């Protein structure tokens, strides 16, 4: 495992995603998460990948073709993923918040769509399902999304979700934050926040 956020997320996915899984890559980017999910879910599984940028869609499709993998690659916002899957049918949802490496630096995720997308992903998860978030911040996209996501995740009902945030304590220059969420099993299917 690489000792960075991407390596930590990929190791988490390898331990959680099984053959036949239904997986969502909510921010396809270059397609590396999509490709990994395809390999883990196998031919019996289903992988959907979303991105709003045509360049990301092209890069993801090209990588999948090169590696002989199959996924549904959809040019749409991650906040619309519930239009493509019924509730509680996904085993895994993955996010990389920030911007497309090498892409237009003026295009990046923001809390305006990212918070609804996280909630949509949590509703799509089966009981026992998992979510992995890589939270990139700083630079052109600043800190507003990071702060909003971290604040929002603190409001998730602890009886419904377990949220683990990891930090790189001795790394400089805004290292991305890996976050892992488990949807508890045996729930009635409602997503509650603190105070409800």
C-alpha cells in the first residue's frame, strides 16, 4: 500500500468490496477508482462512474478499455446518482473531492453539490455498505468544501453510521484527508441526523 490518501482508500476498498458488488465511483476523474472497483466487483458486479467533465469521462473510458474492464460511465453530477440506482442497493460508494489532476484548475467540486451527493450516496448504501472519501482541498478550491463536508459528517447519526477520519499529522501543504463510513446493519432504511 502506498502511504498516501489514494493508497489508504484503495486498501480499504480491497478489504471491503467483494465479487458481485454494486459500486458507485461518484467522481470518476482519471478512472483509477473505477478500474479498481471493476476488478474487485468482477464480472458478476456492477460499477457506475459519474463525472461532469467530458475529459474525465474520456479518460475513464480509455483506461477501462485498455484494462479490459466494464463500467457504466455517466456524464452527470454526483448529486444525481439516485436517478440511476434504487435506494439501499449499493455495496460501496467512492468520492474524490477536489479537482481533476491535469484538468481545468477552475473546475472543482464544491459543497453545493458534494453535500447532497454524500447524502444520496448514504441512501444508496445497503446496510453494511461502505463509503470512502478522499477530501482534497487548498489551492484554487480553498477550504470551504473541506469544512462543510467535515461539519456535515459530524451530524450523521452514530447509530446509523460509523465515520472514521484519518489525518496525516506530519505532512505539510494541506494533505488530503481519507474518510471511511460504514452503514450499520439492521436499520429500517432511514437516514437520521443528530437531533431527529
